[in-house]
């Protein structure tokens, strides 16, 4: 090997990299502490970036339709007002949703849970009566069933005692709790301000990031990086928009249908299914199981009607609504969707299920492009391979 300047630089870089790996493995606890400290400093900005990414989807939609590009080019005033007005509309919409949940949904959910306690109290004697008819010859089962009791007041007192004593022991003192709340609010405020700045200056920040990328990377690698980032953004935004719209539609369908059929807990079950529907594949079925259980304690026949209604609405949603709302925006075959949900759920729980589908979709699209490029280099047409 000829030891020219380029070769010596590569060898030096390899030695430095190997030394860093050895030090990291030897002092891994210190490395983790340093990474945790750095992550704690950067967390408000990471959270702000995530908030900006989520809010940018509806903001771009409003800006694109309420202030068309042709009109913005003709009027400088409209061009200056398009971004702030669109962002204010999104923020007011978020505040309206939070207010709706706090002042409308939560009181109804509270009354629903209050009625749920009475339903459980009335349901346990029915269970004991049914068990007496079915298992009257089995003393062990009858003793266990007869020992069942439900005291809603005891449960509420236990919850209050936990927050009074248990939570106090976990937080050690009221001062620690107040400090945690203030720290959380401060972090959220910094993240929110950073998100607003990103949304207002996203074109300028994009140009600055591109300049840095092209300054420190080769032109080909920089262009490839931009293509990957654009694909990632489009995939994540399409998936996020489609899942949210589909969840709202599905939850509204359940609330309306259950209200028409006079099934109990219509609002609670509708909200539950809307939230669980954000989890791909399995989410709506989780809401179905919980909803069927709640209704079963009130009326088993209505629980059976709810299950039939769920299967019908699920077919309508899966065959008509989901393909039009989400469509093939993710571009991932069903088997890989299932794999992404399973892996993401095992690694990061529900958040992993939501993140891994668009993430795996990006990897799938990139790998497909690489495969097609390799086939083209070998002068093999993809259609020839059957």
C-alpha cells in the first residue's frame, strides 16, 4: 500500500474511531451519563421540532388552500400575512379541541364513570345468580363467585389515599412535585416557542440547513440526503394526516350509530375507539373489547348488538373510508405493516407502532430504489423476473 497523504489520513481516522469505540465500551456508564445530560439539554428543542412537524401539516394545508400561491405572488401583503394567519388558525383550532375535551367531554366522561360504578354494583349480583344456575354443583366456583363484591366508595377512597399518601411518597414532598410541574411547563413553553419559530422561519431554516449540508458533504451525497429527507417528510405527514382523519371519522361513526341504536356509553366508546384507531391494525379491536365489556355489564344483548355493529362499521371503514382517506400514501405492503407494528410495539410501545410504519415505509422505498438501480446496472428488466 502506498502511504500517500490520503491513505495516512484514512488510517489516522480509523485509529481515532477505534480508540473512541474502546473508550466508550470501557467507560460505558460515563458515556450514558453524558448522553443523558446532552439529551436533557436538547429535549426541549427535540420536542419543539416534533410539535412543529405535527402542526406544519394542517398549517401547510390551510396556507395552500386559503392563500393560494398565485394570489400570494400578486400581493405582498397577503404573502406576509399567509404564514402568521395560517399558524394562528391552527393554534386556535388546537385550543378549541383542548377546551372541548376539558369542558364538554371530560364532564360527560365523569358522569359516565359514575354511572359505571353503579352498573358494576348491579352486575355482580346478576353474575352470582347466573353462576348459581350454572355451577351450583361446584362448591369452589360458587365460593369464589359469592366472595365477589364491589364498593365504589372504597375504590374512590383508595384512589384518593394513593394521591394523598402514595403519590406523596413517590414525589417525596410537595416542593418536589411543584418543581417537577414548573420544570415541565418551562420545557413545554421553550418547546412551543421553538416550534413557532420553526414554523414562521421554515424556508429560511431550510436554506441554511442546505448550505451547511452542501458545505460539509459531497454534492452527490448532499442531494441524496435531501431526497431521503423529502421522502421521509412526505411519508410521515401523509401517514399522520390519514390516521388522524380516519380515527376522527371512525369515532364519529360509532358515536352516531350507538346513539341511534340507544346503546350505553356512546361518547365514551366513540372517543376510546377514535384514540385506539390511531394504532394500526389492532387499535380499533382494543376499543371494541373494552366497549363490549362496558356494555355487557349493563345489558348482554346490547353488548352483542355492539359487536355486530362494530364488525359492520369496521368493514365499511376498511373497504371504503380507509382506502380513500389514507390510500397508498404509505406505500407499504400489508405484511410489512404487520411487521412494523409488531417490532415498533415491542421496542417503544404504542409510540413505536405509530412511528415504525412510516419509518419502515421509507426504508422499503429506498431499498426498492436500490434494487431497481442494481437491476438496471446489470441490464435486467424488473418485468422479466416472474
